[in-house]
C-alpha cells in the first residue's frame, strides 16, 4: 500500500486496512494470473484462420 501500515490504520481504521490489503492482494494475483479464488479465462492472441 502507499501508506505505512500504522498511518493507514490511524486514519482509516483496522477494518479498512484489512479490506484494502485483501483488495490489493486480489488485484495483484489477478494481474499475474495466479489467483486461486477466481477463475479467469486466458484468451489467446492467435489469429483464427
């Protein structure tokens, strides 16, 4: 996250910190294709003939 944990928790609270951490983790795993909780269909860039 962009903020240090202690500063983020003081401003937004612990629940918001945990939610942001999960969201960031999910976005990272989806972008790398290593998500275990979501099925993401990989599309091919091949041209069909």
